[in-house]
C-alpha cells in the first residue's frame, strides 16, 4: 500500500470530506494511529512540552525533530507524515529553511514539513515548495512566538481578523498545501476556510475547518495537569497507566509477580 499524499488529502477536501490529524512522537504510538486509520500525522514541536519535558516548544532542536520524525516514519505505513520546523530552523531566511526542511525529508523521510507564520514566512514557504517540498502553514496562535504573544485567542477584533485573512492568503499564495489555524474564533476560521481553496486544519478554531488536529497526549488523557478547553480527552490513559504501575508494584512487593506462567525452569 502506498502512503497518503498531499494530493489525496486535497482531493478529500474537494469532495467535502473532513479529515483528522493527530500528533505522534514515537514509532509505537504512530503505529497505533496508523492502524486506526488516521490519515495525517504531525511530528509537532509540541514534543517539547509533551515528550521532552520542556516548558514550551521553543527549545526543540533539529536533531530532536529529526530523530523522532524518523521514528514516526518507521512506525507507519499509510499516513502522510508532516514534521515541524522548530524555532530557529527557518527564521534566518528561505535558504536556512530549505536546508533544515531537506534534512527532515532526506534523513527522517517525512512527506511534508510545517512552519509557523503567514506573511512573515511567505518567502520560506515559497522556496521549499519550489524545491518540491510540500509545506503546511500554521497561523493564528503560533506557540514558537509565546515569548512575544503569550497563549491567547488570536484574530479577535476587525484589525486582527483582517491580518489573519492576509496571513492565510499569503500561506496559500506561497504554495502551501494546507494551513493550521490555531486558537481563533470559529466565525473567523469559517471565513478563512471559505476564502481559501487549500484545506484548513483547526485546533481551537471551531467545527467549520476542513480538518482538525489534536495533540495526541491531550486526546488520550495522558497530559498531566490542566489541558486547554479546546481539546477533548477521548480516554484517560494517565489513569490506566497509573493503575497498571501500582498493580505491578504491589505484586512485586507482595511476591505474586512473576507467577508460575511467567517463569522458566
Ligand atoms: O506542534 C504541534 O503539535 C502543532 C499542532 C498543535 C498544530 O503545531
Ligand atoms: Na507545532
């Protein structure tokens, strides 16, 4: 079976089908989502928060992105794998962006890359697309800019809404195959979705985008502490794993594990 391509997902959107995207950061989890039929997986720089133990996505390096992206590619057969360009890997300009995107394509084997910013990242997107690298844009809340913008809903008010529309068009005009809209009012996300012909992928952007994305650790209830209101926990893996770890510990301490069936003579 061949992998899903950017053309397949464009065709799905054209047919009016909504599609789901999830993040993944390791081969085993990615294989679960691949077998569950998730068509697009994002090796997000959210790995910084939910996999590497950083406070934000800002410290994530190209080396970390490359290693974990390669693992996700190895763990999957069917999904389109998109990898984030981390903070500092494309802000210097298009040539730097091309060098780092090329690493993710050649060394990790991903099918596409994602980078943050609309008008400000237009030249980077254009050069990557010209070089034959499919690019997913990311506008609205852009977590790599947390030190400047904080974490709050973007595009509120007429001026900010117009800027978001300009950013969306800049991403599309530069040749991106899709664009993430993060934490924007649903009405504005719907307007962007009607305005663009490329698929919009919402997170905290309401129900009218062409696709949705969630950070998988939030989606399976693995994230500790508070999670954003826009996520949904479909299960509680944190509780499941806590119970398993406690049961195992009790059995070891109590001498009931390993039992006869786990033992060789
Ligand atoms: O890194 C990430 O997980 C993302 C998604 C939230 C879109 O960029
Ligand atoms: Na990201």
